[in-house]
C-alpha cells in the first residue's frame, strides 16, 4: 500500500515471496500479512519515534531476513503434551543503519496466527509511548531495547497484549537467507516457480514487459518480487519448463547466475538518492564481473553494497560488505568504499566487521578476493584457468 508507507510509521509488511506456493511452507501468511497491514495503518501510529519495519514468513528459509527488522515473525511449533500448534517465534529490535547497527534478538515469545496482529499492536503501542524521541539518530526500537533490556520490554508488551506471553516454540526454520533463485517445485502438484536474478535489482521497461509476457504464456500470470531484488515466475507446468528456460530474456535475467552475481545486493545509489556517495549499482556489477572473470567459488558469496551509512544495502550482513565513500588521492577525488567482512545471518548471526577504509573502487576486486579467501579458507576461492584462443595473448589474472 502507499498509505503511510514513508516517514515515522510502519512500513509495508515483508513476507516470503513463495507464500502459498512453497512445498515446505508451514503457514500461508498472505491473508495474515494483509490483515496486519490494514491494522497498522491508523492515525495513532502515524507519528512513531522513528520508522518501523515488520516481516512475517511461514516458510523454512527465513528469506525475509528476520534479524534485520524491528519486528519479525518466523515459523515455529509449540508442543503441549501430545498436541502441537503451528505459529511464530518473535524477534525484535533489528536495524542496520547508522553507526550502531544491531541485529534483532528473540523476544522469547510464541504466537499462533490469530494473535500475530494483537501482538504487533502491543509492540507498536509500547514503542509509540516509550520510544526515545530526544535524538532522531537514536529513536529506532533498538535504542529502547538497549535502554530497557529485553525482559522489561517483554513485560511491557505482555501487559499491552492482555495476558502472559507464551515462551518461544521450536523453530521450523532450517536455512537462513534463502533466495528462491532457480527452479523450485510448488506444493501444487506439477507446478514450479522459476526464480530469476535481476542483477542488483536494475531492470528495464523492455525486460518488465518481457516478464509479463512470460508469466502469461508459461505461468499463472503473476510476477513476485524478493527482498534480494529478484523476480519469481510461479505456476509453470513441468511440460513448459524447458521452453521457458530457453527464452532469450533468461539470458539477461538468469535462473542460474554466477556465484558472485547471485549474492549481490546494492542500494539505489547516487542515480536516485542524494545520500549515496557513489554509483553503487554500477560499481557492484563491475566488482562481481571482475571477480567472475578471475575466480571460481563453490557457494555464492553475499556481497552487499550501500552508498552511505544508512545501510539500505545492508552491507553489515554480507560475507563482504561495502559502504560507498569518496577519497582524495594525488589531489584527485575518487570513488571508493569502506570494506567489511564476516557478516552472517541465522544461527551464529554477526555483523560484518571493518577491514579496510577508503579503498578506490578499481582496487576492490583484489582486496575483496583476499577477504573471501580469509573467510573460506584454502580452496574456498580458486583462480579461474583462462585458456587463450590461438593467436591471442593470455588474459591477465591478478
């Protein structure tokens, strides 16, 4: 919705892009997300201390990145004797922008689907009434949690909720950060979803029209979007897969991208954001393609790039994180980036830590490669063997 989707209020609810389709889905969250979105668009939530992000997923892949939001619900199960209830565990306080990024922490609470809206309202009321407003840079929910501690906050939420909160259930999440790229069988027999990579989320009008045509011709007429800036075409019959995968557009928006492109995320960049110091999308693509030319890896590398400290590219969550900068070298101002390494989501989650500052963008491939090697150990990053064609000079590999 475009209602109250900016300023100091609740932003649009984020969910799993395969809701209602995933073969391993515990709860279809689409109706619940719609109810939640309607419930939070109200006048008394239009002037919160700061903006507020919510995610709600019923899949097992944590594809909405629960630990990066102010309030998140991830699929869980709670057993009582011989019975069990499907529902959600609750996370609070994630926010990655500014000088003090923080990951969401467990509220140690379990809710059934019918109580998701009620708990969300309780959390928002506590934040509205007690959130810090003195300094705008210290007004997100994470700062209230830092001031109060999780137990005091949980008690305040329980009071607004109108009863004791159940303790967290057993998590049903089995992987973290799933991207749904490639061909994935749906729960509907004989149907598949084809996930396509949109490099750094930059797409043309011609490509959009082409996607619409493919969705009508081979799928359900629907196109879904992911938090990693990619697109999904659901409802593709098994007999149509080969023809769809051979479509010329899929050479541009690939279901089988390279390992460096697959994990690449970038903020808007200075094309459309005056905060961004550099062209993050262009530089991220140049970096990934340079790495593709020189190196091979077995698993995708999560490279995430932001143009400024606001961290819209969530650079502190990447294996490699990059924050745009401008540096003066030999009297010339050049595009550069601060480099972070070691970010991880899910179990053992941690923020990427700074390893270098003010690195000119042309030097990033070599530096990033060294950091990947350090993170993955021997064999984790291999030089690509380039066999020159007859009469040509060997391609340099640095």
